[in-house]
C-alpha cells in the first residue's frame, strides 16, 4: 500500500512541477545554457585527436625536410670546395 501512495505522490508532484513556473525557469535556463555553449569555440574530442595527429605528422615532415635541406647544404658546400680554381672563377 505504501508503494501505491508513493507512486501517487510522485505523479502529483510531477503534475505540479509541470504546471508550475519552476518548469518554465528550467526551460529558460536550459535554453540560455545551450545558447551560451553554442557560442563557445569548442571542438569535439574526435576533432581534437585528429588535429593532434595532423600536427604530429606535419612536425615529422618538417623535421625530415630540415634534415634533407641540411644534407643538401652540406653537399653544396662540399662540392664548391672541391672544384678546381678554373671552375670557381678564380
């Protein structure tokens, strides 16, 4: 019998809350929060992880290019020092 009374009480409280200003306040707060959050410049965790992966790949590529550039500069310096004087314009 007490379960029946509790269920009836819960149903009546639900009806009161649904028709009271508290429900309107809740809806207004929810709408305001939703609007405020939508204005924030946020990304999903998935988008963040994808961007982290892309950055890591770009960093690796930059490091590879810097290494290759250093090798080419070394070769260029080496080839200039090993040319005979007639080819260097001296």
